[in-house]
C-alpha cells in the first residue's frame, strides 16, 4: 500500500497539525514540496481544487482544505470521539481554532508590522473562550483521548506562544494543556525531527 502524501510548502503553516497527528499515530507519510514558485504556479496550483494547499493524497483519494484533512484523518485513525456529541464538541473547538488561525494569518501576511501590538492586546479575549472550554479537562478536548482537534488547538497555541510568549500566563488550563500535549512522546518525536527543526512557521518568515 502506498504511503500517505502531504503536498505543501516546506513550512509548518497549515500542515503542522496534520504532520504531528500522523507522526503520533505512527503513520508513515511522504512530503512533497510544491516549490520552487514556478512549479507551484504552473504545476501544483492548478491541480488544487481551491488553488491552495495542503493536499493529502491517500492512494487514489485526494483531499484539500486543512480542516477537512484533519477530520478525514480523525475518522480514519479513530480520533473523532465516540458519540455524535463528542464529535460535535471536537468540531466546535476546531472551528474556533480556525477562526483564530484566520486572524493570525491575516496578521502575519497582511499587517504584521502595523498590527502586531493590537493583535497581541486583543489576544486574551480570543483565548478566553478556549480557556473556558478547556478548564474542566485534565486531559484533552474530550478527556483522556486525543482527537484530531487537539493537534490543531495545540499548534494554534504553540504558534501564539512564539508570537506572544506570555500569552498563556493568565490562562492556566491552556498553559497546562499546551505542555501536556507537548510532552506526549509522539509530539516530541515530531518536534525533535530535523524536518520540523528546519521548517519556518510561515512563508514570509514572520512569526
Ligand atoms: N482554507 C485553506 C486550508 O485550510 O487548507 C487555506 C489554504 C491556504 O491558505 N494555503 C496557502 C496557499 O496555498 C498556504 S498557507 O497559508 O497555508 O501557508 N497559498 C498559495 C496560493 O497560491 O494561494
């Protein structure tokens, strides 16, 4: 059986939660870099259903949209809870992650120099809903077992700690959640890999 393939830029970006999930689940995958730019524009981009990557290739099945990929892998590797209510809670938090990731992406690519201070000032109001949702768990989003959404929430917190290193200091549940996920052996395996260490977070180098 062929290995899964992630087609993306050589970046953490929107592929990092997917990679961490796969490494932790012990799933071997191959990585295809869409660059150089001419190759991206003329070869890869026209192949992408929405003109953007990441793309996951699983045999003859191809899927774009990072959150659809995470959900697909969640179903495939039993990381989607065990009832429709649990799945919905994972979905809800993942959608919250997407909202904040969207704002982060606008900051990074459109307004970093002028917008960073205001973004960091407004961050507590954006993080508080996650703190409220996570404060009763001593484990992960659904309790003891990781879901696809945990990989995404962890990555979101992780990139915000780089942007604003003290941003979790007033959110004890999120702070301990971040370190709990970070300490997981599979997450450590990904983070100790040369591939992870060599990657920028974002295409323009801002973080
Ligand atoms: N909603 C999409 C998803 O979640 O996958 C957005 C994907 C997206 O914005 N991809 C960017 C891209 O392909 C790269 S990154 O923002 O994830 O770093 N950009 C290149 C282009 O030509 O649009």
